[in-house]
C-alpha cells in the first residue's frame, strides 16, 4: 500500500536552487506546500529565492554549499535540519556547464565536471538518505540530462555527458536501496533548457537555433517545464515510480 505524504514530510532541499531549474523547482514545491532549503554556491541567489519562498507563505532558508566538497555538504545539511527539520525531499540540481573539446580538455576540467555533478549528487543523496530512512519516507529527484542518454547535442560535451550518465546509473542503483525504506529515487534528463547556466556555457546562439529547429515542439525548454516533472515525482501520484528516468526534451529524443 502506498504511503501518503504527511504534513511532517514536507521539507525539501533543492541544490542549485538559486537559478534555473533549481529556482523553478523550489518555487513550484513551495506552491505545493513544501518548506524549502535553497542551497547554492552563490549566497545572494540562494537568499533571493528563499525570500521568494517566504513571500509565498512557506518556511525557507538560503544556504551556501559547494556540493563537490564533503565537509561543505555535511555542514549545510546539518544547518537545514537545525532550521527546518528532517529532510524528506531532495532535488539535486546543482551543476556546471561548458563546451570543451577533447583537444582542449584538461584532467582538471574533466574532474571538476564529475565532482560537481556526480560526486555532488552522491554526497547530497547520502546526507538526505538517513533522514528519509528514519521517516520511512523520502523522495529523491536527481537532475541528469538527455546528454547522459544520447551523448549530447554536439562536440565539447563528453565530460558533461559522462557526468550525467553517471547520475542516471547512480539513481537506478540507489533506487534498490531506497525502495524497501519507502524512498523513491528517480532522475530527470532534460533536453535543452533556457537557463543562465546553459546560456553561459559558451555555445553560439546558432547551436540553440539549430536544436530548436529540429524539435517537434519548436521551442526551447523552460525551467518551469522541468519543475512540473519534479512536482510529479515527489507527489503521492508517483509513489510507485522509482529507478526511472523522465526526459522532458520537446521531442528531440524519443
């Protein structure tokens, strides 16, 4: 029998919550009645989104975190518990992006991409998992990418695709551990989404135009398109959904 979400199970952590998909997800979950911990490496962005959540009538806090650093994650999640309570929902959305072709890619560039995306997802899931196991309830949503499924939209994304594919594999494996504890673990693999992170990755506008021209829906995705998928995966309606990859991508990958 599915376990319904109780009022006490409504504390959500959103990493990378200061902009883009993270911000849209934080605002969406707040509108659905969640209290939100907005975690971001940029304190101004984190606090701005936390203030937006507070203005909607929910509890919120904005906290600084570098998801690639173990001590930073541990300290920040302890602060979430202190301010809001035990964690029942995690949206792991923190990320970086750049286009670097293989002839220019250094080991440090590759390692940083893996550290932020894959190591960061692992560290945040591990910190949340204990709370969820004790409550016998949890929802984990890891933001991957369609690049982790099909390799990406062009040259220069091999490190990014590798990191996102790792998140998908990690998500699937973790779902076997979470299931008996009442924890669902799923991934979202968005297509091209119009975010500050994407726009700052260094790709020419012509690349975005070419991708959109090939999409059946003929538009670039918006952060709110992904926030809607997040809302579904943390809801009671998705209580029998785990280990899955949902890919809102405008029809670019079918």
